[in-house]
């Protein structure tokens, strides 16, 4: 008689095996997004040669030295996502939105001095959400050749049967915990597949190493409903020191502290197995919570070639991240009249490190006196330099680094911006285009922005609207059931910023 496994007491485990961190996990924290104040967004982020904006400091540290007065301000952001998924030819749409405080900062301009040619010294701080993970999608379709049994079979082959069966003196939760502590993530997945009756050993002896599908023995087409909910953000605290030399040169340096919080819940429902299977459905759910901290630095300069023409150049170092993942897993199967639930309630904890690639940026700006300006910026990043720290030689992380080198490439981001002033009113527009990071599949974004600003004298109110299209792909799972889901996100951002001059 099959077992009905109920909830057990929550336990915590530090696993020796990395839970299949993937290239997509690393890219999540390296993929650039256009984020910042309403003025910055309204002009497409093309501020490398301009400065004078809180978010411009994040692009070029010298931008803080352009401020004339001390200021502080903040921004609110409303983001709407409309994500279309294409899974093996079947499309589905899902909308979601989020609201947050996306930026706040302060700039302190010290009194003029002529020592060592310095005419102005500035200290600044800016907090900014550089990436938003608040979105969800739902991929629905029929897979003609693979199911969740392939996921578990991929991990199970080669694992002795004695490692994944249970013994009289231990619960399933204890077995799951033991495997994680001693044999790693792959053994845990094989255990889940066997205990939920999705896979079976060819021979029920302790030395058996080969497994077959029990849920879909004829490998027939199955229906999938894959629902993913992501939340969290990647934020950046920037501490800036900058200076103006004489009338034409601005230089600056940033020290950045990064903070990441990310939660992902993915739920796969598999059903319609056909007459050759006794299975009615399978539900497989993973809940991942990631926290991380990182450090980076930036150097930059802006030079006035003439009164109206400015050139900017900046360097963004790699970001060195330390991450901790917490993973919960749940599986439920229905076979005939029986329902089996495997819910270990064990938190698997994994620690790892990532180094993102550095970025070189350059910009040109032309200022039409007090009437307006035009600006262009280009950022270049070699994403094949994205790396997991392999520590003591973890095979999965080494494989992921090799995959990154084969798959990712150098990509540029073009930003264009314009502003026209009518007395105290400013009209703004911008363009943003990030080339594909991936040399095999699309991983790109492009969009247009618009903005308004009104100068009250001692303060400024700005509004910004950014409409972009983001294209990328990700595999349903990293092993076995690896079919690709194409994601197309038509995103809108509305921002409100308010700054006060001190």
C-alpha cells in the first residue's frame, strides 16, 4: 500500500552539493536594466557626459561634480509587465505590476577652493534599485517527448538503489536530509522521483544503478502548466567623492555596496498521460530564496571640449557577490485512486560566489545654452567574463563557467537622450537599445522614453515614462526537462522624482 506522507517538523540543512546553479542564475544579477530617476529614464539614461543627476552618478562618478548646489531627492516607480510565453509553439499571456521606492540620494557641494587646481569638491550618496525581479509568467503547452520523469531520471541514473530507498528506522524527511548532507542535490532529486513513484529501479537490489519511468513508460506526449512567480530586487548603495578642476575637468570615484533579495516559486503541473499510464497528474514545486551582498567600484571623468560640447568616460568594475540560497521542494502525484505527497520541509542551504563582468562606458553631449541638450552614451560589456567561483573544484560550477564562455558574448548598450526647455518646463525623450547578451538565443531589450520636468526654483518635479520590449529564453529545468521557454515582456515604467536644492 502506498504511503501518504504528511508534513513534518521544519529542519535546516547545509548541503555539500550545489543545487544546479546555472548560467541563468548568474545572468540574473549581471543583466543590465534601465533604472533611475524620472529625468534619467526620460532621457534614455544617456548621462555619461552630462552628470548633474543622482542616477547619472551610477553611470559616471564624475557626474556628481557637475552639481552646482547641494541637493537631495527621491523617486517612485510603478512597473507593469505583460509577459508572453512561447512553450513548444503554445503561447500564453500574463500581466503583473509592482510599486516601489526606486531611488533616493543626496549631494553635498563644498565651498570653492583653488588648492591644487580644485575649484569644487563634492560628496554624494545614492541608493538605487538597479534590477527589479517582480514579475510572473505562465507557460502552457504539450511536450511531445519529455516530461518530469526525464528530470528525475537524469539525476537517478548511476545512483545506487540503496541510497534512495527508505529504511524502517528513518522517515522520508530524515532520508532527504541525510542525502543532502552526505551525497548532494542529485541524490535528493533521485530520491524524490522514486518516493513519488515517478521512476522505478530496473531491479530492486541495493546495487541497482539503472532506472525507468513509471509515470510515462511509453514516453507519450504530456501536458504542462508551468507557473513562475519571481519577486525581489537588486539594489546599489553608492558612496561618491568627486571634484571639479578649473573650468573644464570633472573626475570622480564610487564605492558601491550591492544587496540582492530574490524569491522564485515555480510550480509544474503535468497531466494527460494517456492510456498506457495509471498517473492522473504530477505537481512539482520549488521555492528558492536568495540573499546576496557585493562590492564594486567605479572611476570616471567628464571634460568640456568647448563651452557646448562634453565628453565622458567611465569604468565599472566587476561586482564580487556572495550568495546564500535556501531551497524548499514539494512533490505530489496521483496514480489511480492514490495521492502521494512528498513534503520534506527541509531547507537546503547553499553558499556560492559570482563575479560579474566589468563595463566600459563613453558619452558625448551637446548643450544648447539654456535651451536644451542632446546626449549619446555607449556601454560595452563582455558577458563571457561572468564567472562562478569554483571553490574546491565543483563540477557543476566549472561546467556552467564553460557554458558561459561558449554561450555569452560582448554586447553594447546604446542610449540616446534629448531635453528641450521652455522657461521652467523641460520636455524630454530617450532611446535605449541593449544588444543580445547570448550568442545562441535572444537576450536583448529596447525601448523609448518620454519625460517632463518643472523647475520651481528651489525644487524640481519630474515625470518619466519608459516603454520597452525585453526578449529572452530560459529552460524549464537545468537537467532532463530542459525545453526552452521564450519570454517576451512588453514592460512599462512610470516614475515620479522630486529634488530639493539646499
